[in-house]
C-alpha cells in the first residue's frame, strides 16, 4: 500500500529508481493506469515488484500464492519471474479490480500461469489445504486485509514448503506500527503477526524497508 519506499527522500528515491529499476513497459503502463484510481496507494512500489521477482528467482519458485491482487502489479511482477510452467494462485474478492489485472496478464503473455480465485482469501487457502496441497508452494505474498494477517500466516505456514518464503506487505504501515498511540485493528494486527513470526523458531525473519515494509519469513 505504498507507491514509494518508506522513509526515503525524493532525491534518494529518484536515484534508486534511475539507477536500478528495470520496469518493463507493460508494468509501467499498469502502474500509471492504476495511479488514476482513488485507491492507487494500494499498489506496491515498482522497486518492490522488482525485488519480489528477484526473491522468486532466488528460491527457485514454481508454485506461488498471492492473497490480495488489486489491479495485478504484484502478480504480474511475480508471474514474469516464474518459469513458463510456473503457477500462481491469486486470491481476491474484487471482480472490478481484477478485470484490469486479467487484461494485463493477457497482454504480458502470462495469463496461463495465473489461477485467479474470486473468493475471500481464507476460503481459498482452506480449500487448498483440504485439497492436500500443504507443503507444495514455494512463495506466498500476503497483501489483503490486515486484520486477517495472522490467519493468512497460519494457513500459508502449512501451504509453503520447508525452505519456502512468506512475504507480508505493509509491515511498517506508514510508520503507524511504531506509534504507540495507533491502536486501530489493522495496526494491531500487523504488530501481532510480526511478533508471532519474531518468536517462531520455525522461521528465519527479516523486515525489509522497501515499499511500505516487506516482512520476510523463510520456513525452516
């Protein structure tokens, strides 16, 4: 939920993008189209999309979960990094926003890699577990309602294999997590999942200050 990495000056951020960003024209077009929406801040920053593509390559991911699609920037970034036989199960509840995502997936030639499930994320994750898919996913990206982060984490810890990676977006939540005066449900939920992962011996953990904070947990 941030189109620019948190805490960077405009000059440093401009340098970061000029010096390192390899954003394909189609991703840039999607980002610019989404920027016209009132909900534009729900889109991840392009440097985060590039970083997630790198993570997919580093873990050798072929099977990926995404909870929270919006207009498809993150799923397109990941799908482009997947091998041709890779698959991404993308979970969202909005037919309107994912209609844009579908259009760009088709234009990019990656629609065959993406299985869009229009249902509440927990419903889809529970269905995957019931279908015997525990331990079969390499990477999971969580970027939906923050109040359900703990529940998403619990399901994805089962669905992701040992050595796989979970990534939670908005882990810094515009800086609100560091403000003791902020006690709304979303802020508290992000703090709770962060503490739980910090104290969980099953994972290695790092909070990366890219975008609005990306909390990474590698399942041991």
